[in-house]
């Protein structure tokens, strides 16, 4: 299979570059700059993209790569830091002093293959302080901006290209065309990476690998585990058993929806465990969020383990790991969030031979495409993320059956109204929170002393930063009216208007 290497020097857009390549139907892999030349050579890449990075290429602790990378005969595109690295390594000069940040106008050489089909004047997104002041011998300048003399350079004979700006971000309107040119005109890719071919290939491979052996999957109802389970089911049918633990902290109707879809519609071997009262008992009197997370995680493993024991030894355990988990497993904020939030440690408690991770090469949007390929309903495929501990971290403080019931009803109303307004796909995440606060109100002639529901809705592309969503007032008004009139125990609704940072998306 043709593939592109995204060689990671620690910039912020590395995954985005890899995704943009895949949007062109070319498979891409992100690998660290520590990947050896031999590994790169033997992997048979059609092209290499050098990413941005946080340092100065001439500095003491700069991360660099040996010159031989540019002598493999594989086309290379250097982006931002990657461009400076190419210039520096091949004998050019990089200096400090060209502060450019944001959208700037770009003049380019329309004769360059990289810029084929692009007008001579366009916009690009810059984010740099260092710049290439002198290009290496054999190169020519192919684009400039007002303050950047080498916005792009190339040696077309050696197929080495470099751009100081970021073609992968939306603010470079012709950036997608430039990447397309690199992949198809320069690297000679054919564009064979599609989710239908992935699905077909993966199902065939799984069938071959598993044969008549037994597979176990923990189904949460989230997109990743659902798509993984469906792929496996397509490959091995009844040899797959899914265990779905209902911890009672799911949204309204969620458990029954999961059951009716997987058992009803797909006719899967599904073991659904109603463990709601068991979880509530363990959580009684606990108000600390981290403590609640810990209890929920541990209890989940205990329930799963008990069910798995009844089945006995299985050959394979399925995990819904996806590509960002793989890339991020080293370090970084996102990795921390994952390990912190997710129910880890399941494999240690199940008797199995081997782990299968059918989605470990896919980005989230690709996982969704596979879901659609497999006929999964759209509302399931485009589901917003839902934390593992579920409503456990959305009932602030101690969790009781009564509080859970209030939250489920209020949250269902909010979700229903957002969907009715046609905004459900536009907003990254939206939900209700039951604050631990009660306040005074009036209902008819009587005074009330009831809970406050907070509504949270955010726009985000990566969940690391988020803006509060500017929901229309009439929508907020409808939601508020329906909640205070329809949900007993609530007399006040507030809307959270803080962004992340400094606030987080969840309240606990
Ligand atoms: P925060 O609240 O940290 O949330 O801004 C970022 C994303 O992570 C989700 N989240 C969790 N996911 N277990 C999870 O599986 C958790 O304990 C957890 N806490 C937050 C949150 O919903 C958002 O998508």
C-alpha cells in the first residue's frame, strides 16, 4: 500500500498534516524524528513530509535529521520548521528575525509543480520567527511574502520542496491543492486509501486471522468500540461476544438503545449487565471527583471480569484504540487526558491470548466513515464524545438515584432541543450538569428550594481547547422553560459561558 511518512519534529499540526494527506486518499503515518534512516528506507514511503517544530534549527538542542534523508531519492516536503531544517541541513542559512504570524499574502512561481493550478497571488498562514535567509545550492526560491524572502524553495530535480507557511491549515486556502500536488504530481501517488477498501481488507484479514476462534469485546456504546465490534462481527459473526456494562450513569435511554441496536438489529451475542444499583452503592457518600472516577473505573473492571469469567478463556480481546491514541501514547496533554480519564487495565483482568485493535491506524473521522460503511445509523456514528464515568462526573458532588434521574431528564431535553434546532453536528459537545447548588424560587404561591441545572455547549476541534457555543437565545429559552416546568426538583437553569482554558469542558 502506498504511504507517506510524516516525520514529526514536535510541531503542533502534525496530526493535522497526516489527516490532510489521508483526505487525499493517501495513507500517512506520523513517526518521531528519532525513526532511523534504515527504518524509513525499508518502509517504502512514496514521500516524506517534515513537520514544524518548536525550536531553532541552529540552536544547541535542536532536533535535526541526518543529511542522508535527502539522498534517499524519496520526494520530501518540508513545512515550517521542516523547511528550515531542509535548508540548514543542505547548506543554506537560517536566521532569527522575520516575525510573521497569521494570514499574509503570498507571491508564488506558478511554474512550480507544487503550485500547479494555483494563482500567482494567494494567502497563506505563517507562524515563525526564524527564516531561511540563504537557500542551499541547487535550490530556487518559488514563493515569497513581504517579510519572508524564502516562503518556499525547491530543487525539482531532487524532488525536494519546502514551504515556510502551513499548507495544512484552513487559513491557507490553496493549501489542500499544494498537498495534493505534492502527493500526486511529485510523489506519484494513486490515491487508493478509502474507507470502503479499508473495511473490506480488514474484515478479510480478521476472518483469516481469527478463523473459528473466540473473540471478546467490551462495548461502551461509544463510536470507537461500536465500530470495532461491528467490524469483528462482520468478520466472525457469532464467534464474537460483546459485554456491555450499564453502570447506571448513562444518558436517558442509552442502555436500551445500545441493546436494541446490537442485539436487535445486528443480532450480536451481547451480554448486557445492569449494574446500576451496584455502582450507586459503591458511590454512596463519595463527593470527590477523582475518587468517583476511581470507583467507577474499578467497579467497571470488576463487573466485566465477573462476566468474562463466566465465558472462560477467549482467544482474542478487542480494543477500540484509534490512531491518535497510538501517536500520543508517548507524552503530552492529550495522552494524559486519556490515561487519566479512561478505564484502563482491562486486559489484566481477562483471560485471553491476544489483543486485536482493528482501528489503531485510523483517525476519528475515518472511524466514523467505517461505521457508515458498515451501515451504522448516523446518530450513532456522529455521537458526541461521552466520558467513561458518564453522568458520574456530571452530577456534581455525591451521586444519588434522585439526582441522576433529574440530570437524565434535563439532559435529554437539552439534547432533544439542540437536535431539533439542527445544531447537533455543529457543536462539539453539549450536555447538562446537575450542580450541587440549590436556590430559592417561586412556584405559584409556594417557595421552592431546588437544584440548579447548568447547560454546557462547546465548539472545539480537539477538545484540548474549546469555545463556549453561542447558542441562540430562543433555543436556550425553550430548554430552560421545558426543564423548569418538566423536571421536578429543578427551579433554575444557567448557561456556562466560559471557554477552555481556563475552564474545562466537564465540570468535574
Ligand atoms: P475536559 O473536561 O478535561 O474534557 O475539558 C475534555 C474531554 O475529555 C472528556 N472527559 C472524559 N473522558 N473519562 C473520559 O473518558 C473522563 O473521566 C473524562 N473527563 C472528561 C470530556 O467529555 C471532553 O470530551
